[in-house]
């Protein structure tokens, strides 16, 4: 019963797809759910995109009364699964969607959200840092504990499992400084994890991406500007979210 999948055509040209993506981008910050639904329905002239399907359905369920939602909980559960499978959307956008779904389930905003999520065939988690800092904040401790639990669960099944701690940084400052800072952040998180569980050391490697993998508002992935060769946000950069270490592991 997903509202968009029945009206979108899967057969589309590259030009159609680009137009559909443009429409989706325009609706990201639309607060009026009915307007968002109406706008996304225009993509039936173009082609089906999974992010349009998920975003459109979240908007649709948001227009229903609590009583109507109670009768459609199973559909919401399906939508939750579809949201977790998006692989071409930034993790930030998926987390935003999950919060909206949780609200529809009647939960508190952050209740039930997991630090480690499965997206596009990977385990992923983000640990955030303050500006110009590689210090692990106390507020991250519960999320890191959940990450360690996931590490151990995976290692029990696969003794050769490797987790990558991918350090990132916002675009403020020089590229060289940000690359070094992102490496420090990854090293800092690795030290913290090993201090909690030394057996995990051989299962962890670090990577520094600097400002090359920014987090953009609305959950967009950054795109490379062909003129400068630098990664740039098509919306505004979410600098707080860019200051992170992303944990990745192929499922």
C-alpha cells in the first residue's frame, strides 16, 4: 500500500532520473506533508527512486490520525525496513527519516534509535566530535558501548571480521589540517574501544577522509565540483555532523 510505488514508472532515461532527483531535493525541507506528497507525485512523469518512495510514504502516514495509524502499524514496519535499505543516501538522512517513523509509532523522539544501523549491506555508526577536537565526549559512551557489542557479535560469527573507523571533518580550515584531524579522531576512537575491549584491536583499521565526505543538510551526499575537484554540498553543509568518525563493516 505504499502510495508512490504504484504511480511511478521504473522505465526512465538519465534525464528523467535527474529531473526526479531534482524534485526530491526540492521537497526535503518541505514541512507541509500534503504539499510534499503532491510534489513527489509529479515524478510519475519521470521514474521511480527509492528515496522518493520512502520520503513520500513518511509524509503520507504523517497526515493520518492516530486511530488510522493504529490500523496501519504493519505498513509502518515495512516502511522502516525500506528506509534502512537505502544505500545511495547519506546516513544522516536515514536517521532523520527514522526519527519521523519513530514519532509515527508514538515513541519519544530518540527512544529506540540504534547507534548501529544496517544500511546498504553495511553496519554503520557515527560518533561525533566537537570543532577542532579529537576528544571522545562522555555523551558518546552509550553509543560506543553499543558499537562494541555489535563488534563482538560479528567477531563471534567471523573471527576475521574487520571494522573500518573512517575519520571525517567539516570543511572549515585547510584540507591538510582536516585530513590530519580526521585521522586523529579515528585513532582516538580506536584507543577508546581498545581500552574497553583489547581483544578487538586486530579487528579495527582506521582511515582518514578529511573533508572529502561531508554530511550535507537533508542527508545529501556531497558531489565533486568538476572545476575545483573538491567535494561540495548541494545544500548547506551540516558541519556538526561532518565532524565524525563513521564505523563501517560489510555485512
